[in-house]
C-alpha cells in the first residue's frame, strides 16, 4: 500500500454563486448530490467519505435521513461549525439568504465557541444518532483554544489546517506553518506535535501552482476538484509519494459543488460533468497507486496503535 486517503466534504445548505445561502433555504446538494451523484461514485471506488455537517443540515429531517443511510454505508459524520447558525449568540433566526463570514475561533470567546461546538455535537447526536469525533471549523477558523475545546468534548480528529496558506488578511488564522501529514497536537502550539489526544489531519495543500502568483488560496495546489485539473492533482499525489513514506492525503470540497449554480465552482451541467470527470480520474489514479480510502476516525485509530 502506497498510502491512504480520506475525502472530507463540508456539508451545508445550497448556496448561490455569491456563497449566500439559498432563499428559500434548500438542500439539493444533500438530498440529490450525496444520495444520487456522489454515492454511486463512492461505491465504484470503495470510498469511505467524511461529511462535516453544518448546523442547518443537522436541523433538517430529510438531510438527516440521507446522512443516517450514509453512516450505515460506512461514511463518517463529523461536525462543521458555521457559528452564525447555532446558539449561544446565534446570529440569524432565518438562515435563508444569509452568508457565513465568521471564523469561529476569532468571532467568539473560547467559552462561547466551546458551547457552540457542544450544541452542534448534541444536535447531530439527537437527529442522526451519531456522536461526531471529527471536526472542521468553517473557513478553517480553528486555533489552539479550539483544539482544547474539542478535547474536552471527546473529539479525536481536527481537519481545519490548510498548510502553507495564511488567512489572516481575511481575518482568519495563519495556517502557513502547518505540517502536511497527521500529528497529535502540542499543548502549546497548534502547528507542532505533542501530547494532546487530538489528531490533526491537515487538508492536502502543497505550494503555489506557479511561483509568481499571489497568496490567494485559489493559486495553491490542493487535492480538490473544485479548481484543480486532474493532471495537477496527479502531480500532487506523486509529490507526496516521493516525499513521505505511506503518505496520508486529505481531499476536501463542499457538498454544494456537485449541483450547478450552488457555488462559484460549477455553473452549468457541462461544468458538473467536467467536475465529476476530474473527481473520478483522481480516485482512479489513487487506486492505481495502491492508496486505500479511510475515514478520519480510522486514521486516528491507526495512528494511535503506532504510538
């Protein structure tokens, strides 16, 4: 086996090309995108996806029914805190047409952020019957206090770090020093290995696509079909194979990306077909390189056994 990979999906309500929540609020990306578009692909390539679900999705009965079935099929259900949409200090009563702009670790004090994560955790358990142990902050907005809060709530995995990318110009964290492979986080530094019982599984990001480009996230190489061509993702995989023994790769995208006009990335049926071709090409390539799919909890269990 050359390595393992996980596919982590930020699972949210439908948006528009401006990232505002749909109005009225709809969930086509979950009800159709996950069950009818993505599930056949997961079956074909033996993928065990991780769905990081937002408060709005966790509150919708039909979405929860889809995700219950996904969990029965081997998917992992994680928590994805868009902090505007859950108490305490919930920002909106009506979510339709709103935009999520907060970095949870900076928008609230530590106790409020902890309470929001706890409320989301309980909501997922009540409506899906699964207690999540993996977490991703909205807009990658996590810091060391977030990690300590996760440990208090018995989480096992965080996947909020985007190595090499600094979000501070947009009001977010600076993840540029984040390691590119999983590590148990230090009590003193989010970006160093240590003794906390939270495993960081960073999103797979590696350098700029061209050196002279700006620091905008779009110009970095991600294992992400949103904006990366299949050959670019293959090059990225090869780079990790050369640099690491049995590398762990972490692909991310949003559930809404597989429905036209629900994000800026896919706007037409042709664009969706091309998106799915990119996704299938990289999954086929990973399989050809003997990579195996794992959930984040499975990666945690494997890492723990090696300590």
